[in-house]
């Protein structure tokens, strides 16, 4: 939306500036600078969010690659950016780091990323890979043990065959 406002600024300024009653609605140069800074800082994030929201199936396993992308490229300050844009990017990055720094959350995200065939161990820290794999094996074993206590003598869930339903006619 900010991008659209910036694209239409000249036309909006001509239309609103021509009337004495609407002249106060024309954006000042400070407003334009602010909008440009915000657009530079979060414009790529908005496009990325729109792309992800268009997916049919988005899971927790996407968080690790997305956070990695934000940390390494999208939210890194560039030389040609002004101070406000850099501050917005650093504040956004700091917020994301604080939100996802809880050890339990990190462990959950790592586990979800491990079991996703698209990512596996690509975005997990090298020193954590073995512990995450070990935890995944332990959880699978506990699930199998729990399943065998509910259905003694069986380890695989079998589907029951049902009789075909006959159609009723009027």
C-alpha cells in the first residue's frame, strides 16, 4: 500500500493541490521521506509474506529458513539506505530474535525443520544436529511404545475393511 501511495504521489499532489480546501492533504517532503524509508525497510518483507500466504501448506518448518533469510539478507542494512531505514530494519530484526530466542521454541522449530524433507538439517546449527536427531529418535520410540500399549501384539495400525454401502432408491 505504501508503494502505491508513492507511485501515485505526483498525481495526488496535482489533484489535491489545485483546490484550496484540499491543499493541506498533499504530503510534505518529510512525509515522502518517511514513506520511502518504511517502504525500503519492509517492502521486501511484505512481498515475502504475500508469497508465503499464497501457499496451500505452510508449516512451522518454514520458520527456520525464513528467519535465516531475514538475518542474512532482507534485514541487513545497505550502504545507500538512510538512517531511518537502517533503524527500522535493525528494530525488526531485534524483535524477531527476541521472539524466537526461547530454548523451547528453538527446539520445536529445529525438530519441525528436521522432519521436513525440504530442509532437513540445512538450517540447524552444526553443534545441535546430533542432539536433535537423538531427540527425534527417542520421541519416535516413545510413540511406538505408546501405540503398542494401546494395541498389544500389534505394531502397525491396520485399516478395517468395511462392507460396501448399498444405494437406496426411491
